[in-house]
C-alpha cells in the first residue's frame, strides 16, 4: 500500500494556489481541471497546470491531474496538454464501466508513445461517482494494468442515488465497502471522498477514522487546513504502535528460530496480523517524519 494518506485538491485555474501546492503538507496533490474550473477558463487552466507540473519541484509528492470527463469536449484536449508534462497520474471522473478505463488507457498510451514517454509510466485513477460505477467496481478495478487506484466521488454518488446526505455518511457506507474490496482484490490504492464542511474538523476527523478502519489508503481534502486533521486520523494510537512493534519483533525472532507459530500477549499471531502490524508501523513512521516529503 502507498504512503499517500491525503490528496489535496488544487483548482487548476489558481496560479497562487498551484504555486504553493508543494508546501501545503499533503502527501499528494490533485490539480483539478474539472469541477473547480469554469467553462470559460478550461483552456487557460490546462496550460497553467502543465506549466506548473513542468516547473515546480514537488519532491516526493504524488501529482495527479483530474481531467474533464470523457463525455465532454475538453477530455482529449486535457490529455494532449497534460500527458507531455508527465504527471504521476490522471484521475478519470465519472467512471462507470471498465470500457471507460480502457478507452482512457488507449489515449494515454498513444500520447506516451508520441512524446517518447515510457509506456505505462503515467498511472490512472478511476473515480466512481454513480450507482452503475459501484456495481461495476470489480470490473473497473481489473480493467487496465495502468490503473493504480480507484476512488469514490461522494457528492455525485449521493445525487445519483437520490439519497439524503448525512453527517455520518451512512448513505454511501455500502458503496465505500464495495469500492475498498474491489481495489484491494487487485492490489490497488483506494481513496475516499472529500469532507465538504471546512469548518467541521471534528466531523472530518471522525469520518477519516472510519474510512481508515475500512481499509482506505487515503482521503481527499478541499482545503489545506484539512490535511493535518486527515494525517492525525491516520496516525495510530501509541498502544497500537507498541503492539505492532512487538508483533514484528516476535515474527523476526520466530523466523530465525524456524517457528511458524508464535504468540504475543497470549494471542496467536498469523500472517494477517503481521501485515496489519507492518501497516501500523508504516503509518507511524509517516506521521513521525511528516509524510512523504
């Protein structure tokens, strides 16, 4: 699993925010050409985003660009402008079927070849925002080797379902679970939707703790102030870190002694518990050093 706990949306038509994208403290940034950009500014935004990717030093931050949907007149122009700049990934919105992924993959592949970019080096994130997309999540997750993550777009999904939004997010609880399972079955990262109330950090923290428990890799943010809250929710409790450390040490000792079975605190330890302990220590290390930067 990757180290990208937070993915901060940055409007693609905001030079000042784009300039500061590498210093907001998020593990990854999502430069947005879709919802954040008015129709009249689409052309200027894609040129600005390409320029910023080419000139800014993002260090170890993952740079993803959300392009406009394949059903818009902006989709192909977005790819033609952005692919030569070699972002880490392209986020594909409104992904409802595996054919959506395969079609985007084919276009990205052609552009990589045209511009001398190593085949498959630019990853693809499928954004599921409809009931149909949730139903097809397993097929979407297996649609392309270029796909490295799937993500849920909560606001559009709620609207598509005709559901009523709750503070706890119960209306998309099932969808979240299906998307996590689809991602994990293919070894993909999986990102949760945004928390839209920038004045409710308590709610953001509580929701992030829930999605961490569900197995999400990370969560999207719409404001830099949300990033430390997300990171805090991903940080294990001291007792979890202590137990995980003892599990890993005991596992290493058991391997040296040729023992396949061992216990910690009187409880039998197997492969899944060792894997969980390793993830706890990974998250603890990220928190200690301030993320991937």
